[in-house]
C-alpha cells in the first residue's frame, strides 16, 4: 500500500491541510445535494495513505471539483458504475454538477425554480474581474485555476436553476467560457500543460455555445500561447490565426494588435526575422489606431498595453537570438509595466538577464538575474536555464560564482 504522492503534492500546491480539504469537499457536496457531506480528516488520511484507491462516486466528484482535474490525475482509480441502490440519474447529475462541466439539468428535488437575470451575470463579472486581478499579481497558481474552474461551474449551474432570456443564457455560457479560459491560462502559466489542454477543449465548446466572439478570441489566442510553450509553432500559428480571423479582430484594432503581437512571439520560434518585424509593426500600427476609451472586456483592458507589446517583442527577439534588440524591448517594457503586474515584471526581468548574457555582458546579466524575485514556475525555469548557459559561457568567472551562491541560497530557502 503506497502513499498517494500525487494527492499530497496537489494539497501542498493549494496549501490545504487534511481538515481544510475535507471542509472544501463537504462544501461541494452541500452545494450540489443540499445535504451536508460526511468527508472527515480520517477520510482524507485514507486517501493520502493509499488505503483508498477507488473512492466512491461522490468523493471522486468532490475531489475533481476542488482540484479541477480528473481523479486519475490525483492517483486514484475512477469509480465503478453506480451501485444498484444508487439512482444513476442522480449520480450522473452530481458528478457533472460538482465538476462544473455539465449542461444537463439538476434534479428538480435538489434545486427550486428561479428566474436568472442580468444581476446574476453582473455578479459573475465581478468575480471574473477578481480572478483576473489575482492572475496579474501572481500568475500560474493552482488556487487561481481551481477557483476559476469552480466559477465556471457556478455559471453553468445557473442555467439549470430557472428560466431566463436567450440574451442572459448566452452571457452565462460566455461567463463559463471566460472562467474556464482563466483556468486554462493559469495552467499554461504554471506549466501544467495537460490540464491546460483539457480546459481548451471545454472552453472552446462553451464559447461556441455563447456566440461571444471576444471570448472566442481570448481562448484561441491562449491556445496559440499554449502551443508556443510546447514548442509547436505551426499549431500555435494556426490557433492564433483562428483568433485573428474573428470579427472582433477586424472591428477593434486593439484585438488586432494583440493578435499581431502574439503572432510575433510565435514567429520567433520559426527563426523568420522578417515575419517577426512585420508582425510587431502591424501590432504597433493597430494599437495606435485603437480608441483607448472604447468599451472592452475586463480581461483585455487588464493587461494589454504598450508594455505587453514590448514584452512579446522581447520574447520574439530572444527566440531569434537578436539579443541587442531583445534587451531594448525589455527595458522599454519594464519601464511601462503597471505596478500591480508582478508576474509580468519578474518574467520580463528574467528575459532581460538572458538578453544580456547573450551579448556577453556577464556581470550585468548576473546582477539582473539576482534581482529577479519570484517563485513563479516560468521564472524559475528561465533562471535555471540562465544558470546552465552561464556555466557554459563563463564557468570560472566571479559572476558565475556569485550566481551559483545565490541560486543555492534560493533553493535552500524554497
């Protein structure tokens, strides 16, 4: 009987104790069934110890809702088919509702009729803005991913609780798609690419049901970034082309600018410097044509500006190996970053260190890398790659020794 290391790691990522996990699971059960759950810290101990390898359906659904992944990804076997004494309709309803992925209705006995309207949509939009703000401060957190996925489930559950207009119905599907795309982005940013792919499949379906071109743009633009991180530039370009071909990108130059900027970052992987320069120029031209006061979704106004254009240009030129131009874009981007965008600042600073090292400016590069304070997964990986390059380029330098000492202290502290 082996301990469940996968569940233990997921709990550590979320900072959950056994008691806290039990409480969250019971919250899910109460929300869906209307009755208190019976998960205890002893239940969680059995899950962690490995004595429970195939939890019952209700426990599996609660685990999936809390961690926003399949139970197999938590080290468990999926539940067997419903026992004879368990109503299979209720079981399927619970599993779908708890995971936040169902569009089938809840059993009438569980939820009473309710008129769902614009105030419900407004409440979800407020929560969506909070998810976006948290992401731009920290980025890549499993907790952000989990909350966003849970909110997508809340948006979908409203569709089943009562009557509504077609307009509100479309907005609820768009809200669910938006939350799912935020969960997807948190997974991409945290380098949890398998989870991100699953969110992509779910988000694109919900967006199509909503008919909202702006959220479709976000999802396919994120898909391009996902494939770029996976080193699949052809797929990345194709996904980003879907975003760029949507009506909103033709109607609003701000969306067109974002599409061109992300295209440039992808094109850097193809080593096509002419195409990179052309995309950056188009991004800049479109941005200058955009009305800064136009009404746009919170997710794009929260991050897209001149600093983001510089950041994506920095990414493109680093991939091309044009380190001098990459450094110039890094300095311009960092200077323009909004104060709350800590994640973006750390990523840009780590990339700046790479650009300086690429030019042979070892002392400046190490000073920049040492000044990069973040435990973000992408930043951590970039700094590890920086150390590897430094050990090849200047293994016996004082700067390399300084970096090695710093990296050792950083590892001990973590």
